[in-house]
C-alpha cells in the first residue's frame, strides 16, 4: 500500500467557495492544524483567521469598542426652539439632543421631562419689576419669592439610536394671563427666559449578546436652556394676533354683558376700555 504524498494539495469539495479553502489540510478557512474560522490552536471565532470585512470581524470590532461593564447613561441638551405652525393650540417645539458614549445600541428611551422656569437667573429693569409684582410681590422680597416654577411636564419616546440622535419635544402653551407661566412670559419685554429641563424614565437597550435590557435614566440628568423671549411672543402673535386671555368669574362676565348691551357696544373689549377710561 503506497504512502500519500506529503505535499499533495487537497481539493475543495464540490461547490465550496475557493477563497475559504486552505490547501494544506483541506479544512475550510484555516491554517494548518487549526479549527474552522481561526488561526492555529485557537477557538472558534477568534485569532488571526477572521476574514477582514467579514461579519465576524465587524461584530468583534463592535464588541471591542463597547464598555461591556457599563449600561447606557445618556446625556441631554437643548439645541433650539421654534413655534409649531398650524397646531390645534399654541405650541413650542424644542430640539432635544441625546448622546450616549458607551457604543451600545439604545433600542428606546421612554422619557419624562419636567420643564422649570428659573426667574432668579436673569435681571429685570424697573418697568418689568412693576409688571411682575402680581407674581413675585415687591422687588425687595424677590430673593425669596423668585423660586423655580413648573412650566410643563411631557412624556416622549426617543426611538432607536447608536451614539446620538435629536428628537422633538412639543410643549403646549397657554396664553391665559391667570397662569403663572403666561403672566411671566407676557411681562418680559425682551432678552431670554431661563429654563431648566429635568429628565427621568427608562432606557431599553441590547447588551453585547443581543439580549434586551432595561435601566433607569440617572436622576442627575438635567440641562439648562435660555429661550429667547421673542420666540414665545412670535408664537402668541401667530395664534392670537393682538390678543390676550384673562379668566373671569361667571358673575363678572354676566355683569359685563349687561353693561355692554345697555351701552350698545359691539364687543366686551370695547366695554372694558370705556369703563377703564371713565375710571381714570
């Protein structure tokens, strides 16, 4: 019985891809004495045998770039704000930028955002002091009374992303001047409105094995934003041109209507103006 020639080159099985066939041992995709997909003596999926650009090599690079001992901890910032046109009610749209540096794919964030007014973080002239007395009292007491005011609380869903994304945060705006936020905005002649955004919620993400995981948004996540007063005023002018809203007691409205009819005035606004002129 004759011995096989040591330098004989094994042929690939019929239909096997030529570029994944090693000519020495006849095993697909390996060097001598190695297992499938590896360099010599290594375990499956590792070593120098991974084909550059293959799915295995890309997956290994992705996992290597992750911090496998950490969960996602996103950061938040506000990029800008604009009025929403043609909405059912006045609305501002804030552009929220979300960044996450661990390299993991975030499947979704169910996010709750509380937006606060921070009136102590800006200065006011004498005329604005007068307009804001009804909200904060005498200016001498403002160091105590200009505390944070809750403006809005909204729930949004941040869709899947890796690295960073930007989503819209719509906030409905009331122009009723009995509401503290509307009264504050209306009293500012120009400049900026100091805001604070506080975030909480649940992060859904995939670990490096592709399993779905959940973790809470860290309670420390907040950001500041200074909204131009002009943005709010332009939004109000868009929806209520040359108009403001004041809540009145039902009995007051009935009395105002009687005076309006008796004087033959066309609108409640004209009636109020006439009464104010008579009292001045």
